[in-house]
């Protein structure tokens, strides 16, 4: 049943005139008659008796009228609620993120965003890059931030900010401040789990230089940056980590950076999303904010 039919019916019922209803609704009398005819056919009953130039509601019209008024009132309240939701920035934001952006980038951005929109709250769900991209592609979350661009159907990647991977060792490790990539085969090495954006970048850069990760003395495969940092501190080996993730440890001398000659390991962190997906308003506002931060970061890096 069309809402327009009910609105016409209610107006006719109140005015007891097709002509007057047409004036109230700014339409023509034949249009009003057509709406009433369609509604009567839909309901299978007569709603008005035509008595010469006047009309009289039937018992069925008397029964329908209060229900029609309630339906129109509910529709009005629904439209008002939707309009409010479309303009307010409030509610929970569930954002997916791989380890580095989830632990070291998004919290600061979320705090800054919340200063402008205090009615929002955040849940940051951390997984490896492959897992986050899969969740976005499967419509399990609206968007995320990851450390690797893994081509996926219907998914787009927008650079958020730059990052640099560095070789990290414990402060007392017996290793020179600068080594060759070939020298790395002489040290115990720690790697991230399959699916990690950091792991993918490292493997790709090594491959470009003719080195296979499998050729290294791998002592452990660990599931988080925090676990690898603790393993390095304990002397289990060295590893390549995001400079952002070890900024404090480097500053306090807990870990130290070892240069690898001729190896550039700069990369981007990406916003992963589905372009054509309609987002709730507060998600759209935050996504726009993230993209603006990404553009600002890229301009700054130039």
C-alpha cells in the first residue's frame, strides 16, 4: 500500500470532498479520484459513497482512518529519525586495522577526531593485513587501515601515511651498525606470521635483492610486533620492524637500529574500503577525515 494513497485518503476523509482534498494537496481532482480508486481496488472495498455532489465515508473508511493516521505519523517519525541520523556524528565506530596502524597510528587519529565529535566511541579490531582486507571485502566491517596493498576484487586502497621498516637489534647485540643484506644470513632472525603487511613488504624487498626469507636463520615466527620486540630484547634474534613501532625503544636505547646497505624499506599504510558501499553517516565522516589526513601526510612528505 502506497503512503501517497493513505495521505490522499486521510485528506479526503477529513474534508469530505475530492475537490477540497485536491486543493489541500496541491493536485487535481482527477488525480485524487484515481488514488481513491486504486486504494479501493487494493483493499477490495468501497471507502466513500458518492451522493451527488457530496461523499460519505463507508464503515470500512471509518475503520481505516485511525489506522491510516497512525501509519502516516509513524512514517513521519521515521523520516525525522533518518534525517537526524544522516546529520549527526554519534555512535560506535568499529574500525579494522593491522598491527602497526592499529597500535600506533589510529589511536592518535581517533583521539583527535573525538575532540570534534565527542559523541562517537571507537573499537579498533586488530588482525593481520590479509585478515582486515578480507573482512572489508566480505562486508564484515566498513573499512580498515593496513600495512600492505593486497589486490582484492571490489576493494580500493588509499594511502594514509608513510612508514619505514628498519632492522632492529637489542642494545647489546654483537652486530655492526651497518651490514650488507648478505650479512643478514649470519644472524638469528625473527619474522611475522603469514598475512602480516610488514612480513609481505620485507619478503618483497628481499626478493628484489635476490634474497629468499627461507635462506635466513629463522628462529621464530611471531604473531605480533610486541612479541617480536620482546624476543629481540631477550636476545632471541634480530628482526625488521616499523620504525614507528620501536620509536620509544630506540629513543631510550632499549633497541638499536642497524642499517642494511642499499636496501630501501619505505612503504605506505593504506585505508582499505569499498568505494560503492553506502556508509552510516558517522563512518563516512571519519573515513573522510582519514583520507584528509592521508592527503596532508603525503603533502608533508613531499
